[in-house]
C-alpha cells in the first residue's frame, strides 16, 4: 500500500463550470483516486474553489451581492454539483479559508527573507468613475489583432492573442463601462522566478514520466524569448489575502492583496489543513512536509494545459524559494481542450453544456463515461450531441446494460431469482478466464499510468468479451438440451456482472453500485486473480433484476438537446 496525494485544478468561483472544465481536471483526478482506493492505497484527494481575483469580484457585482456572500453561496453550489457527479473529494475547500490566508502570508515572508521578492513601480490603468485601479481583466475594448469588441486587457478570448490593457482600442471599465481611464503609477511585489530558473529546469528534467504536453509547455516558458520572467504577486483589489510578511505588516503594501495565482496553488496545502480541522486530525503535515513523513507520498496533479505554467513554474518556485521541506509534485497530468460543436466551451460567454444542466438531462454516469472515454489527452477532443448519443447507446446501453439485463431476466424466467446450480466450467469458460486475466491486468496497468482513454477502451473490451461469451454459449439454446450446462453458463454470467461492477466503479460508480446491489453482495476486492473472481458468485445467491441500467438516447432527445444548447446560457 502506498500513500497518494491527488489534487485537481481548483475551479474559479465565478459560476458553474462547463463539461470542458470537468474533463480537464476534476473528473480524471476522481477516476485515478477511485482506482487507487480500489487497489487498497491510502488516498487524500483534495480540491477547492478559487475565490480571489477579478472573476470573483465581477461575478459578485453582477449578482448584486457582497463578494464574500457570493463566494460562500457559489462554493456550496459547486460542492453540491461535484457530489452529483460522484467526485470523491476527501475535502472540497476554499481558497478564502483562514488556513490559506496564514499559509500564503507565511510563504511570502519566507520568499522575502530569501531575497526572492522585489518591489516594482509600474504603470496601471485607473478608472476615475470607479475610483480604483483596474487589473487587466477589468478592462475591455476592441482587440487590435482581430477587432473583437469584448477583448480583455490580458487576452482576447476570440483570437487568444496575449494583450496589455494599453493595447486595446477604445478601452473601458468592465465594472462601469466608463471610458474615463488614465494610467497611474503603483507599486507591486514581484516573485523573482528568474533567479530560480536553473533549479526549475533541473527539477523538470528529472520528471521523465511526465506527459509531453506538460514538459513542452513548461520548457517553452523557461526558454522561449527572454526566458522565465519575474511575476507580479500582488494586486490593487479589495477582495483577497492582505499582503503581509508572515505576521508582520509590509510597508508600502497597505490596501493590497496577493495575486490570485500566488495564493490559489497554496490552497492545495491549506486544503489539507481544512480537511484535518474538519475531521479532527491535526496530522495533515504528514501529507505535505517531507520532514513530517511526506517523503513516502506520491503526489499527482490534474489540470488543463492552460494551468500548466503556473503549476510547473510559479508554484514550484514558491515552494523551492521558501527553503522549507514541502512536498513537490511527482506527476503532473495535463489535458488539452474539449471543444463544443465546432467552437469553444466558454464560462464567460455561457457557451456549451454546464455541469448543473448536464445532471438535469441525464445521470452522472452517462457523462462520466463519455467524457472520460473521449478525454482530450494527446489532442483536443470535440463534444457533439451525435458523438455523445453514439457513445452512450453503443457502449453503455448496448454492451454493458444489455448484458446485465439479458442475464438477470433470462435467469429469472428460467431458474427464478436465485443463481442456479449445476455444471462445471469447461473449455469456453477457461478460455474466457485467460482472456480476461490478460485484459484486467492490462487495464490495471493503463489505469496506473493514467492513460485514461486507453483504460476506457480496455474496459469496454472486457465488457464486449462477456457479451461474446454469452452469445457463443447461448444458454437460451443450451437449456433445451442440457439444463445443468445452461445453469453453469448463467452462473458464469453473474460472476461477470460482479467483475464488471468492481472494475467499472472508477468510471461509472453509481451503475457499479447498482450492479453489485442487484446481486445482494458486498463490494468485491480488486480482481488480482480473475479465475477466483469469476467463482465468487455461488449457486443459491439471490439476486434482483435491476431497472434498466442505461437507457438509450433517442434521436428526438438528441435533437431537442442540440437545439436547447445551440446558443449561450442565459
């Protein structure tokens, strides 16, 4: 047994997330956490809401609520939706927590003591109408590159070009819409990432098993152009973690807060403290400090590719620069983008299917299976309603659901609601066991390697093998000439249902529980020995025919949903 620390990129508080956010971090992280628990490992799976910065203030203002109240409400909403999708977080924290305030200020103090923070005077846009400095995302205007009229001061969402606020044509405040803007001088703190470039380079080089996507992004930021740049870690905002040097005031930084990308990754650590406090366990540092026992922890992060630079450079620079024995990430699993019907999912533009809407349409397992089996690992993937319908109907309804239905209904009609006795496994069953032993072993290896799509393909192949066995054995024909032989074939099929319930649980936990409960049996251990696993359901075991495990998506439903989600969310 090994100890595994798993973190998923923490979602912004500004509204409900779309399916692209889900498959880019939280869902594959949950898949891995569930798999490791099933193999008997000790797992701490953490996530939180990212509650500071521009998006939180803008969303709260739009909702007409104080930002603290808005964040508290949205944290509860996101936690409830995560539960609806079966995300098995050990704790779902908040970056606004007291624990994160304390840790963020602590790290800033350590970095300052190490000479890794410098004070910089810079020019920043000030809105006279709003009476405040405007961070980049608070400024909108026309993109000089593509003429999109809602470009932000940091990036044009339409053409993705990186921008400075002064690049925008006809800039205006995103808060009030005012064009009464001027450039003023203000002071901010910068993390001297450039001083840690060689350390970061060597650390990334040591991660030989990272996905190419992860290392290529990190190396690009390290070496392209002028190389790794120092990064501002403070902002002129009201909402956030006040700039302090540990427990001390920071002269000249009064009224400023830490930049969200400085404090948000620190929440991974603080979240463990929140978890410990919520569970009466003071020993959270054994997961995060190598001098407190974390040297035997394997730490895995999951995130979309847009988050990679901060997690391979800025957050590691914070940890390395502190000079303290904090646990560094061992494996960083990054993902490309899931696109929506030929365009981009977008939270800010309300485009695509959002997590709450998805759960209103269908149970979580439908989405979990399709998203994971099509997740954007090596390249972008596209969600279309046709592909979704096809995947659900062929994989879940036709292969898995149909198998469970045929077996249980046939047995009930011919033998009653008890697994029948008679017959012994023969050559066909022996060949099936050998095939499944190889496939289950390969499936486990792919799950260990976090090869999500290949794992889904192997799992589906295991389901297909059972269907092919049932079709070849044909107990509905066998029973006419040899009832004992038919009983054995059906008993094998029931054992397959239990095997499927066990190994499918990381992907489709609710359906797996239903399969297991239909057999009236406790959850099984992971099947290291498939032959033994396929003898666990004995004659005499009572069962119930489950309701339709997966209903097919009709053409009418698909057309209705395609029309309903063709525009933007209101």
